[in-house]
C-alpha cells in the first residue's frame, strides 16, 4: 500500500558531522550575506550604566531594521519609567524577576515577555537581585516623564550611541561584530 501523504519530521536529523548541502546561490550569499552569522562574546561588551539603578549590556545593532539586542539589568528597586512601544519587543527573563505597574503578573527566570506596538507601561523589579532580561527590541520606544511629557524617542541609534560613547570614554574597543 502506498502512502502519498507528505512525511513530517519527528525529530531533527542527528548526524554528528558537517554535511555539504546543495546551495545554488552560495557565491551570492558569500558576497552579500553574512557568512557565518555573528558571534558576540558577552564579556567583551561592558555593562553601560542606564541611570543609577540599571545597566545595559549591548549585544547587537541592526541599523536596517531598527533593532537592538541587549541584556537589561535593573537592580532591586529600579524602575524603567513609563514608555510606549512603536515596534515589537521580545524579552526573556534570565535572572531575578520583573513586573509592570500596569499588569498583575511577575516574570521570573525563563519567562517570555512580548511587547507589541501601542502598549504603554512601567517596568520595575522588586526582587532582591533585581532582574536581567535578554531583549530583542525592534522599532522606536517613547519615554515619558511623570507629567506625561515626551523625553526622548529611543531607537537603534540611541543604543549605538549609548554603547560607543561609553566605550570611547573608557578606552574599550568597539566590537564590530555587534553591527549587523
Ligand atoms: Fe516595554
């Protein structure tokens, strides 16, 4: 009996070796793509202060898609003030815990946070160790003061300036691998 239904993968192939697969555009990818992708060693990227109670370890800047990736470290009692998203942010909690004044949940290690365009909220950490959040941040984020005045619209250029200005001031080499 023949079975014409398509097969589905039940598990990934597991040959522990490099397999050369056909690639008709190998030359184009080599010239125009990012062969090998990017690798950024975390400890090569400094913790750059973000106010008195937070710091950012920058990981990547995609200037074509207005994306920055980093680890945000908010210390205990720290606040990332009210902000509105104009793009989409994806985060995973690595350590500690984080919550938002506007919501009733608390995110701990391994938890996933998705922040789509249009939402406005205020991030705090009450955990004794604060929180570390891996983030993939696309699009502008508007920051407001306590009187609802717009302070700045932050996007990939802000993140690059935050990273590079700190590196220059402290004699830390700029890691070109971070620029996608
Ligand atoms: Fe947010």
